[in-house]
């Protein structure tokens, strides 16, 4: 069993100090998830439900100029991810047919133009993540019965299955150098954080215990991983070193803190929290 460390006001991990006072960016309280910081640090992508419609939204990194990325889309779309150069966005599109949704993976320019389908619907196609070199996309699919991880080149070819487990493999995230993938999996019982090489080998379990750990995201320098854990009774954002030898609760609140994402300089983490009664975006400094 690994040791999980709690701190009262600030946190120390690998010689760094973490602010305990997050700054609130949005105040509308509508459902939000899937935060992603743009590579230039100027904008945030996220999923938002507004007026009953789930869509990809974008706003400035200070919370201003919030708007839909694809205002002409009538059907649900969500979980967008920037390409490494910030010029393209990949996301999940839910093509509605009767009462069923046909999830597929689409790609467009950063301004919403030139929309195309990258991964046609075969099953539930979710969680697309652009590789750091821009040559491929990692995603989750149930095409072989349960959620597994796959990659495909950006031309829609060379599909490769990375995991083959009875349990669900979810929430993938590339390491900054593209050599490893962090993800969550229930293969050991409860959902835990794992890493593996980019070809699906050398799988390592990083967290343990009876709680749920999910949504891992690498820091830009590859030295730390932020993730969501409910080990204190509610979902909080936690940090650990990439080897999992040191762990700490970053947000340490009684509310639901989810969807962490790093700023490109590694000095801040954005996340979604219910701490002010709704679902809003906050930013905390990571010094």
C-alpha cells in the first residue's frame, strides 16, 4: 500500500510548493468537464451543457470570451483535445439516430472550420488524444466488446489496438515525449492509474487502495501526474511523481474537484469544481 500524504495549507512534493487557494474563472455554474489548455497557454477547451445542449466550448485562459467552438453543430459533441501545435482540435461527435447515439471522432481547425470525421462510428468512440508529435490519435473504443485503448494515424489509417483486458481501460493521456501513456483501468478491481509504453507494453500500476483513481494527466515536464481520486470520500485532484513514490492531495476539499489539466508552462492546474454550488472552472498555482 502506497502512502498518501495530506497537507493543511500547502503541499510539498519533490521540492515544489502548491498553492491551496484556487482562482475561479467561470461563474455560470453549468455542467463542465474535459478541460484542456491550449499549447500557447491562451485558451481553454471544455465540454459544457448550456440550454440543454452538450457542446465543445472555448474561452480565454482568464475565463473571458466564452463561446462555442462549433456553433453550427446541432447534435451533442464533447471531450475536445488540441493538437500539439494548437492548429487542430479532435473531439467526440454524437450522431443521433432515433434514441441511439452513434459516437465517432471528428477533427477540425482550431477556429472550428474544416470539420472532418477521423474515426467513423463502429461502437462507442471516445476520449481522443492527439500524440505529442502530431502524427497519431489515441482514443477509447468498445469495438471489441469493452473499452480499450487504440491509436490511429491522423490520416485515419494504421489502426492499432493497445490494450486487451476484460475490465475497462479509460481516460488516456500521452506523456510529453510520447513514449508512455497514462490511463485508468479496472483490471485490478477498482479503477486505478496505470502507465504503459506507447505500443501497449510494460504496463505499470501506479495507485492502489479501495478508492477510485481516474483521469490522469502528465505535467509538461513529464515528472508528475495529476489525477482524480475519491480516497478522502469525495473527488479531489491529486498529484504524484511519475514513479508514484510521492503523492499528495492538491485541492483537498469537501466538494467534487475533477477534470484536471496543466498549463503549458507547468505552473498552474485548471480543474472543474462544485465548491461554489455549480460546476465551474478554477485554476490553482503549482510553484
